[in-house]
């Protein structure tokens, strides 16, 4: 073999090795730690991850979007963790955590506790659009801005037909780079 063949082969081998390392690297984000999740990667904490697929006329092809779900607990079926990330850039784009407290006192305590902890971790409270008036089950919402992402805490109370399986729910959402309803408010004020 000629020397140029060895060099070309080495370049291809290094390129393939780099691609494999990139694909094996885990998506990381400080948003996970801010929201109290095991991390800093999307795969930590026994999460199950899978890619999204798009159907085309040539069949199913993987999209760039992937989702990791936290481990399920049969005793608390409404408590969930979900992390979405871009498989190409390895950036976490959205995180959602839901918690179903058993009663109103625990619901209020956990809301205040989470809000206090988010503030202590460096979040600056920001103004965002209020939920639509038809969403009467949303009782309170707060949003904080961090460097590169926003975190929103929602408190739900379901009544009537909606309260068959649960009455109290907290939802913590992380958005990178920003929460959409907060960006619209920022543009209106500028």
C-alpha cells in the first residue's frame, strides 16, 4: 500500500471514531440540576430514551428529536419526568416534571418549596402571558429566567369531572432557550 492510502485510511478511521464518540455522548444541561433531577445528563437516573420517527413515502426515518422518560412508580402514576433533546446537537430543549400531591396542604407546601428552591438556585422571576381564561384548573403560575433557559411552575386543581383520578397537580417545565409565552411578552415591552 502507498503512504497516501494509509493516511486516507487513518483519516476515515479517526472520523468514524469521532462520530461514534459524538453519538455516544449524553445530552447535558444545567436545567436538569436546577429542576432537581438526577443528572447532568438525560440518561441519568434510570431514564429510558428513544428517538422520534417521521413517516415518509420511503418509510419511517428517525428525526433529530429524542425523549427520555424517568422511571415509573406504580404507587404514584401521575408523577413523571420527561426530557427532550436534539440528537444532532445533543442539547436538551425541554424538561417536564409532574408531581401529584395527595392533598391541598401538601400541594401548597410543595409549590412554595419548589418556588423557593428555584429562586435560591439563581432564577430571576419574569413576567409571562397568563394562561387562557378557559383553563380554570390552573391556579397559579410562576416563571424564572436562567442563563440559556426558563423554568415555569404551574399549580393545578381539578374539580368536577376532571377530578376523577386526581385533584392536585404540580408541573415544572424547563424550556431552552426560552418559554414561548414569555418571549411574546418580552417583545411587546421592547
